[in-house]
C-alpha cells in the first residue's frame, strides 16, 4: 500500500509525521511525506519519499501580523482573524501542492492541517480514504476545555464540564466560520458538494475514520465521552540519526560543570529578541544556572552571551535533554513531548495557541512549576521558577517516573496498526476507490 502523510508547519509540527512515515515503511508499506522544502534533507537522509508543499512556516511567524496573532491569547476571535490572514495568501498554492502530492497514492494521513480547508476536500475529490493524526485534543469533551480557549477556574466545580464541551464546539464553529469562504471556493473548484452534504467529512468527524492523537495517555488520558474512532496512541517520536555526533564544544561544556538548563523556544519569534535574550540570561544568572540555549531561530540571539551560556543552532532532543537539569521552553506540542520523555522538569513559558494548554497540563501533572506566560515574563519570576524546577526533588522524581512511562510506550507502532488496519479494510470494501482527477 502507498500512503501519503501530509504535514505542514514548523519542525515540531512535522517531525512526528516523519516518524509515522518511517513506521509505515518499516511495516512494509510505501510512505510519502508531503511537506516543506526545509525538511527535504531530513527526509532524504532517512530514505523517505518527499512531495513538496511550498511555503516556509518560519516566514509566517515574522512581522507585525504574526506578532499580533501571538499576542491574541485568550481572544479566539482575534487569534483566528490574524491566523486566517496569515494563511490566506498561500492557501490556494498549498492545496495545489497537496493535490500533486497525492499522485499515485492509495490513502492519506492528514495532520493538524486536516482541520483546515483543502486537505480533507482533496481526499474526497480524489476518492481516497483518509484518517486524521492530531497533536492536540480537538474533540469535544467534558474533561478539559478547548486547547485554544481559556478554562474555567477549578472552584466552579461541576459547571466546568458543560463549559468544556461548549468551548470545543465554539472554537470549531469559529474555525469553520473564519475559513468558510476559502473552503467553499476550494470545494466549488473541485466540483464537490457543500460540507453539509459531504459523506467524507461526516466520516472523519463522526464515522469510522480513525482520529489518532499523538500524545501519551499518561499526559492526557483518553476521555470516556470521545467516540470510539478516537484513539490516544502515545507520542510519535522520531529517533535521531544513528550517525549523529555531538560537536566537541557541546560535550566539553556539558562536562565542565553540573547539568545545565536548556532554553529553547522553537520557531517562536518576538519583536525584540535582544530584550528577551537579556531577560533570559539575567534569570539564569539570578538562579545560578549554566545553560544551553537554542539561539538564532527568531526569539533568542547567539551574540554577547556570558560564558555560562552556550548557544547551539540545533541538537537532537533525545540526546541533549536527558543531560540537562530542566527544560525552559514554549510548550509547543513537540518540545513538550521531548521534555517529558527526557524525564526532567520543564519550565513552561507559553507564547500562544495551544501552548498554554500544554503548560497547564504538565504543571498539573506535577512535573513543572506554574507557567510563566511570555507576555508576563520577568527575570526575577523566571529565576524563581527555574530554581524550583532544579531543586524540587519531588518534582524531579515525578518527572523521572513520567519519562520512564512515556519511553515505554510505542506510539508509532500503535498508530501504524490503526492506519494499516483501517486502510486495508477500506481497500477490501471499496476496491473501486483510488486516485482520480477532481
């Protein structure tokens, strides 16, 4: 079977789907990853087929409009308005690339972008079976609020359940409303009926098509009120290249003192990275901690750092993070997973979108101090939080225990079983299905 995995976004968004593609190949299937050019070397190094999806997600995160989107946390109307404005100029090109990526394939796995207009519609137009693989818990439940909306305080007790369900429906309704015009245009050009008449969309959301959630049940247990098609598989980790070797500068820094703190904000950007970098280094100095800093990616600078802070452009999380005392990060889904897997406490500094949700989640698990939102970040507050993460022995024990449980999971293996079983049944029951021109 030939399966195409469509994944767009930053490295943290895309890397789990590359791991899934590797798992599909190991199970004897042909796997193609449709993603951006910046991931072509990574795919080539692993011998995976690549289909180009144009656009650079890093470019979207620079400029006043992107900063406005990041500062809209807690205001879903403003967030979605800015988000759609960012995506709209390249949306048609994205759909065109995805159509080309589906040439000669038998089935599709859609990433988070499957909730955006275009990709589900392509699967429907080409009469290809598809399923969803998601990094965030989008489905309505009483257990927790939408990752993109604020939660109610705990003292409201039983009122939280109905609010949580409503928050999910509200965000999904807003999402469809903001993307509605683009969806209608895409579907009309493909000769498809309205969404209300679409059997495939109904199957994705309420029918038999699997919805896989690529996080650990030890982090977010599967809600009992989710439909049977929704499965929490465990994280999809991409193992580092067996030939990777750490640079001498990094190994010497690690050996020169106690385990340092890791500081990295992924692909996040800020209007004034020099100010944020200065604030971080001051916090580290107050806390008396050495650090390895992911610098030069947009939020933090590599220039004029003290000798106690080593800048790095990149390093495999599965190698580096277990060698650190704590992980200061933005709580993107991918970095959160890597920090938990390493078995060390996190220091949550969420920026926007689903990041506050993951920050709250790991704090409640007792493996991270109370989150320090980026917009409220001060050197003094961050220093206190870092100190707590490094010195709280109970927190460190809980983090180590959770890391051990996560490392014992086989998320990719479980996801491959679900995908292969479903697509196999679809092929047997609908032998006429296959690629077709829209």
